C-alpha cells in the first residue's frame, strides 16, 4: 500500500493546478443548478420539507442570538450617543445597523453553521453509503432531488429568517431602550420605520437571497463531492461551513459597495 | 433452463484504471438469459467497479459493454436511464434512503418512473414486494431500525419493484451471519424463479457461490481466470491463484 508517489511537478504549480480544477468543478456545479432548476420534475414536497427543516433547525439559536445582539448593541452604543445628548437617536441607529448589516450577516453565519453543515453531512453520508448511486441507477436524477431542493429551500428561507432576526434584534434593543430611556413600543417602532428606507429593506432581501443560495449550494457541493469513507462526511460538513462563511463575508463586502454606490449616487 | 443461445450481457476487452491503479485489465464476460453467474474475487479486485460500469455509474477506459445487444457507450442519458430501469442493482451496503420509511423507499423509484399510478396500485405493488422478501411488517419502519439482513432484503425489494430483467447483487451476504447468508442465498434463487431474472452475484464467499451460481467466474488481477460450473472451476482447478482462493475459503 505504501507506494511512494513520484513528485513530477513543483509543489506550487501542483497546488495551483488543484485550485483551478477545484474552481472549475465548483463553477460547473453552480452552472448545472441554473441549467436544471427550470425543468421538471419539480420536487415541491421535498422543497417544503427542507424549508421546514431549515427553519426548525435555526430558529432557537437565531432567536436567542438576535435578541442578545439587540440588547448588547444598544447598550454599547448608548455611552457614545450620550456624550452628545443624543440617546434619543438610539432606535434609528440600531435599526439601520440591524437591517443593513447585522441581521443578514448574523443569520447567514448561524445558518451556515447549522444548515450548511447539516446539508453537507447529510448529502456526504448519502454519497458514502451509495444512496446517491442508488438514485442514479433507478433513473432518478439525484442532483434534482437533493441539490436543487435544498438550495432552493435555503434561498427562500434565509430571507424569512433574516426578517425574523431583524424583528427579534429590534425587540432586544427595545427592551434596553424601554428600560433606560422609557420609550414606548409605538414610539420606538415609529422611529425605526422612519430610519429604515425602502432601499435598505430591498437590499437586505437581495443580500439574504444571495446568502441563502450560497449556504445551500456550498453545503450540497461539499457533500456531493465528499471523499468516500466515514471521515469524508465530517470533512464535508466542516468544509461547507468554512467555505460558506468565507463567501458570505466576500458577498457582504461586494453588495455593500454596490448598495452604497446606489444610495449616494 | 439455461438458454445458451441468448446473451443478455456481453462484455469485451474491458479496461479501467484509476490513475496508476489498473483495476480491470482485459475483462470478457457473458451473461446468459435466466442464469445466475457468480463473480468471485478478493476484495479490491474490481468486482464492484465491473458492475458499476455496466450501469453507467463509472465509465470504462476501453472495451465494450453490450446489454440486451445495446452498447452502453452509445447511449445518451435518457436512453441510459431507460436501460437502467431494466437492471436491478443491489448495493453492498444496501443503500436504503435513511430519511425515508421502508414504504417510502420502495415507492420512491416506482412513482418517479411509472406515471399515473393510483394510490391503490402503489400500495399493492409495495405490499407484494415486501411479501416476496418476507418482511411485510416492516413497512412503516425506518432503515435504522432494521438488521443488516433485513436491510439487504428491503434493498432487493426496492430494485425488484421496477421489474428488472437483470439483477446485479454486490456482495449480498457480506457482513451477515451464516444463517442469514443462507436465507439471502435462497432469496436470490427465489427471485430468479419468480421474476425470471438473469443475475450476476458478486461475492467472495464460496458457500454463497455454490448455492446461488450456475456458473462461476473468478476475477484475478483484473482478468477472469476461470469460468464455468463450480466443480469445473474449483475442483478441477489448475491455476494456482484460483486454487488458493478455494483453499483459503475452506480452511477458514
Ligand atoms: N471511484 C473510484 N475512484 C478511485 N478508485 C476507485 C474507485 N472505485 C474503486 N476504486 C478502486 O478500484 C479498486 C477496486 O475496487 P472495487 O471494485 O470496489 O473492489 P471490490 O472487488 O472489493 O468490489 C480498489 O483498489 C479501489 O480503491
Ligand atoms: Mg465491492
């Protein structure tokens, strides 16, 4: 078994080779999604089941994190605003921060941990135990049944979860503002809706769709291409989280630049 | 019983390597209509690779596979899928869908390949096959609740639901206790009688081979070294490797 491998290429060029073939493979995977998503069979039932799974898996953690972020962010911002006697701006400040950045980012990061890893592990284990092959030999397209359904579900569900996180975070913030500045709920939300523009909400939805798609497709890609053997499953789950988190930050940066260009144009 | 005239599978000059790993070096094999052909070989000798090439899960480097006279390399995906429906593949680890119940496992290939079935027809078919593998009361169980032997049976039932003409069994008795092995061997023989299938049974277990096989084919170093009846292949074996395979199995 211990056959010494001939190193026929310098290590750097070999790594570069692997990097680019990896990129090409990932690109082909995404391309296949967009090619096949339009045509039947549409697995509506499976999409719905996945939507439920995604919501169910993330909701507890997102509720907790969202609420705490609302409280913490409000409490941390208060002293700076207090210096200018501007604590009445807290609701506006927090709502902009939550809707524009924190809500989508926190939700997406949590979902890549919960949802991305479980998609990667599930499909990875189906790959290892030949369930994907079993579909293929019974003339069922496993890409349709597994990849497209999960990616669509993640793409639809992340925006819903983001809105929920936004709401919960604002409630957390309200709890703090109400306790310290004695602002009523209606006053708080009037300020929130004055501060948040249509562009904010629109770009938040677009961003969430992109994040959701990323989490779904990366989880599926890593699972689908996991190496055979039990350790392949763990690696797939882990790689799915790392890769989707990285991509989410890159996308956040890019989308922010574009939206700001539109906002201040 | 054995119709020597009609070949359902004809493999010629099959070669398959994974990098430096030359798995199949020049494989010729025929499967006749109605027979059970046992493919024997050490683990890692390429038995699974061979049948995976037959159903298009892997692609050969060279050589041809003709199934029902159709060259599999000349098919597009749609035609290949049509051919796949005529072949049942029983996986080594059963490959049951572990998020589905037994019933859903059986329905899954059926409803996706046979259109416009009524609920009643589907239930009837599922129950018939569970009856055939003698596990009717597992219908609402999850795969994780089944024993290894039960999983094998359900896996076989799932492939039979599409009425395949050829059955490929990948190590049907691997990892099972001797009693269950015999039950599975009997099931393989029953399937042949009842569904008139032609089968390739892959194994490294000579008891299984003797019980289920009309003919044996021994895969050694990527080629078939001996093909024929059990007696001819083993009891009159001259090839050292074939002989040692036989001795090893019975000494154990
Ligand atoms: N998809 C694959 N990629 C690379 N190597 C493979 C692949 N499938 C099988 N092999 C290699 O081919 C050889 C034969 O495998 P296999 O057909 O599974 O053996 P067995 O006779 O035990 O079924 C093994 O050395 C295995 O590592
Ligand atoms: Mg094998």
